[in-house]
């Protein structure tokens, strides 16, 4: 078999009878097959050096980019009973359109004249507050009048006191003069009696002197009496001055007490009026809540509360609405091991349910039927499924997403990463290594920094 012997088997034994051995002999057809196999191997070897785009596959679904544009549930603000439906499921409604009407089921709101009667209470309390306010104004005027009158009375009493002081001074002078006259009279009477005893004066002169002494003594008593009377008048003036001040304080305290009472009643009436106005506003707003309105433009979905006469509680769900003209996005979920590879701005290719596509995950440029997206948000915590949510919006540089695409449709996402050779990707997959964390530009930048 190694063809190292001089004895040739084919010369001694014919091969014409051994078909299997004949098939192993090199002929033209066998050489062609070898060439084809060799060409295939060469092509496969060359393909190992072709660029391959690393990617992460993830499932998701179509949603709205903005939270206010996502499907939502309409709730009832108040408890009530369904009276009438104005639209049906699947209908398009504009913001502010009436969807259904409910009636009250609480007895405190049954009164059909609730708003007018509440308004009458508000008006009555406002008038009461105005009357108390007017009373406060009158009492303030009265206080000012009392203060002005007190000033005049104080001036009058002060003048009387000054007059009494002057009268006391005058009477004291008269009293001192009377005492001096009395002392002189006593001395003159003593000299007259002595002269009479010595015979130098007559009895008539002595009696005349005695009469004059009696007159001086009477004037002394009168001056003393006037002096004491003026002192009493002075004390009376002081008492009157204090009485005026005390009377002023009493009147002022009484008037202020009445004013503060009126002010307290005014504030209480105003507070009650404000409370009633708030209650009126609540009643008025509650009346508007009896008609359930569309919060935004959209299509009505499944109705949760349907029956006429069916009662609903506060905050109960009534029906679902899907906003129209929503800016679509895709929520996809990635494993924690792949999260470091995703960042805002990364490119993503999508295969939407219902749209056929031919996908070459490693060569996105050869894929057909896929749509481009761009990562706009990444959750900072894992969800209940231990995966991280990634929100991908439509890529403005790519072909727009289909117009018939609806929220809730499935989406198969392919997050594009770094470009590597095919042999490197095969080697990475065989060894279980993660995809490259950095792009080639980032690697070049890190190399420059190290240098």
C-alpha cells in the first residue's frame, strides 16, 4: 500500500474483477471532487477572516416612548351608578368627549338644588361678615371719639387742677398775712392794755383795740378756712383728673372688647364663608365628575364596567383607552451579563411580528425586512424576571417603522455591538467569553492614553 516494494500486485493480480478497488483508483471525476472540496475549504478559510458584527438577541414588545401615550385605564373619581353610554368599544374619541354618564348614590348629594342652596349659605355668611366688619368700623370710630373727648376732659381737669393750685397758693399767702396780722394784733392789744394800766390810754381806746383784735382774729380764721377749702378743691381736682383717666380706660377697654368680639365674629363668619365656598366648589366639581370624559385622543378598548344601573366605587376602573398618534418604542429585556454591553445610543435591529424578514445576525447590512432603532433609556434595577428593561426608539436615520404597527406587538431585537473576524467570534463562542465591551475607536483611545 505504501508502494515501496519492487513486486507490483497489480501486475500479478488483475483489478478488473474488484469493483470496490477500482473505485479507489484516481480518475478524472474523483480529481474534480477533490478540487471542489479544496475550493470549499479555501472559501471557508477565507470566510473566517470576514467581519462579523457581535450582537445580543432579546425579545420585547412595542409600546409608547412617552408614558402618557401608553394605554391607560379611565377611572371614576366619584362613586355612582351608570346611567348612559355615549360611545362604544373601539370608537375614536377626542380629548373632552363624553364617554358615559353616572348619577349620585350618596344621600348627601341627592338634592337637586344643592348648588343654589349652598350659594345662599355662602352669601348669608358673607353678609354676616360684612355686618361685623361694619360694626368693627363703628367701634373704631367710637374709640377715636372717646380718645378725642378724653383729651379735652383731661385738659379741662388739668386746668381746674392748675386753678386749684393757684388758689391754694393765694389762700396760703392770705393765711400767712392773717397770721402776721393776728400776731401784730396780739402785740398791739398787749401794749394797749399795758398803756391802759399805766393810765396812758383811755378805756375807749382799749375797747377799740380789742374790737380790732377780734376782727384780725376773725380774718385769721377766715383765711385759714379759705386755705383749707382751696386745699380740698386741689384734692378734688386731682381726684377728678384720676377719675377722668379711669373712666377713659374703662370706656376704651369696653369699646375695644366689643371691637375684638366683633372682629372675632367677623373672622369666624369669613372662615365659615370660605369653608362654604370651598364646599360649593367641591359640589360644582363633583357635578362635572358625573360625566366621564376622554383624557386624550385615542381609541376605546375593553370596557370593564358595562351595565346600565351598575354601581361603581371611587377609583374603580371603567374602561381602557389607547392614545392615538403615539410615538412608538420597543421595550426589550436583557440578561444582567449583557447589560454592560448596552448603552444609550446603541443601534438595534428589530423583527416585528407580522413583517417577514431575512436576517443574518452577523451581517446586518445583508439582512432584509428589519427596522432600525436606537437605545434611549436603560433601567437602573432588574425587574421581577431578573432582567433589565431597555427602551429603544425609532432610529431617525433608518427607514421608518410600519404605519400599521400597533402597541403590544412582539419584537425580536438584535443589539449590534463590535465588529470582529468570524474566527474570533467562533473562538469566543467556543470558550464562552462575553462579547467585546468596547468599540475599536475606544480601544485606540485607551492605547493612546496609556502611551
